[in-house]
């Protein structure tokens, strides 16, 4: 009986410790970017502090055109991989949100249409300060004008 109580107490203490360390230590940073009906983002650079544990990127489509005609997403990759991924996105199709099955994609949002908003949260530990990262819209034909740099520092 005593042993059982002790085990239970330890479990509770452990759970509390986990909850506290999780909430106290994890720092989620948020960045917001817009896409419009002119195939543009409103930012060509996003900067994230290396002290952020997680980055939440919110994409707002401030245009009015529908997803299938003027869809936007936010896809992140190393700059050296981005054109390769962007060029294979068209064949991935609208149903997949023009996201190819490619593990070089670090993070991506859903594909949205005018008036919609979407977010993605991912671990900053996947990124390294000094690496060259590009974000882009993978809707066919959009990455030429819809691209920017993510800088970790
Ligand atoms: Co787009």
C-alpha cells in the first residue's frame, strides 16, 4: 500500500515537472505574412531568433480569388533545394495543395484561397543559423515572384 502511494506520488511529481518544463522553456515565436491576388507576398524576408524553440508562421491570403485559381501556401526549404521542389510541385496537384512528397521540405502550410488564413508551427531546432533558407508559394507559376529568405539569428 505504501509502495503504491509512493509510485503514484512519483508519477504525479513527474507529470508536473514535465508540464512545467514544457511550458516554461518552450518559446514559440510568431511571424505573419500575407499573400495577395497579384502573386506577391508582403515580405521578402522573415527573421527568427535562434532562441525561439518553435516558429509559428501564419499566412493570410488578403486577395479574393479562389484557391484553385490563386492559391497560396508557404513552403520552407534550403535555398539550394527550393527550385527543384518548386518545379516538381505542379505535378503534385491541387488535391495535395501542390506539396510534393519530398523530405527536403522543412515545413509548409496548407494551400488557401482569398480571405483565408492558415498557420504552421515547427521546431526551430531543425534550422541552423547561417544556413540559407528560402520560403515560397508552390502553386504552379508562383514561386518566381512569391519567394523570400528566412534568416535564423
Ligand atoms: Co501562390
